[in-house]
């Protein structure tokens, strides 16, 4: 007789426990977003910088110094990108006055059209605009205050990301031993496999995104230069950076690029910029993204969209970026847990999945034996 018989709970009990657990996890992720967001970003960055850190350690550098040098190199690359965009923005600032003049001209033309079509005189239009302008000014001031508060929080958040990254790189061996010690000895091989696949997925995902961003920036800048768009480098790089944000980034970048183009060109060229960026995004989404990033994630589009929506609800813009690799990591775990394999099948893709061959009937086997 088995000394430890397994207790099979009813389905409604197991379903209730699952729903309660999922609800508590989601609530914890939402309430602890200020900690979890920089921590998850630090994990992704540490996986990306791990090869550099290991290479420096093989050159007999202490682990702490190797991790610090790798982080400083990463910061220099980001600072170089910010400096390049800042230089382009400073050149664009000279045309801001032209944009205001164009806006005034369009407003006057719009007033004339309203006066002719709807018989509303200029004084009535100005009174309406003054009332709307009062509300807009209050909204703009509140928006500016929110922006500066958010900017200060972002700087503090960035500092914590690099602090977390440093300590993850330095104490990665201790973290690995801790995770393995949570499970029984019979499961250590499976846990090691999950850790290895997670490391490869995170590294390939981040490096693939950076490579995709570089290729999209090159294509954007080349296409905009061919069509003679001013500030082609600024628009191409800005759209490529915003393109990292799933689904909404490209449209935000297209609108910003159109506004910048309006300051020095015609509305037709602004529309041309939007069309170019959307076409490049279509090429990226159907050719570059599946081959560069999709190989590491290996999830179907439905689960990807659901992950982006849940991430945006819980963690905002950061969640749209982080929940895709997080869902892919969960898929790796589900594939190695017998009770969760159906969820891994739901999250995966049909490509490469081989359907089991039907068993041959007994009479066919009998004929084959003869």
C-alpha cells in the first residue's frame, strides 16, 4: 500500500485554487510594479551583458570589475545614441518658428473657410478659441508638471536598473544555486535546462531587438533620404527606436515624424513620410521580426497580443516590452512541467509541430507480418 497516496481534488476545487493564485500573482505584479519593472529590465540587460562580463573574467579581471566595465560600455552606447538624437533635435529646433508660422497660416485659412461655409464671423470664432485656449493652457501646465515628475522618476528608475544589473552579474552563481535548491534533486536536470533555455531566450531576444532596430533605422533613413526628406537621420532613427514598443510605437513615431516634416515641408511630404514609415514597418513585421526576434520567442501572434495587452494594463509602456519575453519564459517552464504542457501547446506555434501518426490497424499489421 502506498504510504503517500495522491489526493485527487475535484475539478472545481483545482480551478478555484488556480484562479485565486493567478489573481494574487497579478495583484502582486501590479502593486509591486515599481520594483518588478526595473528588476525585469535588469535581468534582460544582465543576460545581454553576460558574454562581455565572462570574456573580461577570462582575462583575470575580478567579477565585480568585469561587471562594472560591461555596464559602463552599455551606458556609453546608450549615451552615444542619445547624443546623436540630441544633435539632430538641436538642428530641428531652428525650424520650430517656421512650424508656428505655418500653423498660424493654416488657422487663418480654416477661419476663412468656416466663415464662408457656416456664416460664423471672426469675433465669434475668437471667443470660442479663447474659451478653448483657457482649458488647453491649464491642461498643458498640468501635463508639463507630470512630465517633469515622470522624468525625475525615470532617472531614479534607470539608476536602480543599473544597480540591479550589477548585483545580478556579480551574484549570478548564488542566484542559480538558490533557484536549483528550491527543487528536489530528481528535478535538478530539468531546472538546469530551464535556466539555460531562459538565458538563451533573453539574450537572443534583446540582441535580436537591437539588431532589428539597427536594420529598421538604416532602411528608414535610406528611404527618407531617397525621397529628399529633411532630417532623414533624425526621423529614421526616432521611428526605429519607437518601433521597439509593440503595435503603438510605429504610429507614435509616424505622427512625430509628420509633425517635424510639417515644419519645413508641405503636408504632402508629411503624408509621404507616414506612408514610408508604415511600409517599412510592414516589411519589418512580416520579414525582419519573424526571422530575427521570432526565432527566440516562438509564440503565436494571439498569445503575443494578449501578453502585450496584459503588460500595458499592469505596467504601462514597460509592460508592452517586458511581457513578451516573460510569456516566452513561462512557455519554456510549461513545456517541462507535465501538468502544464497543454498551456505550452496553446502558446506555441504550429510550425515545426509533428502530428502523431495514427496507429495501423491490426489487420494491416497482420498483412505486413505475412
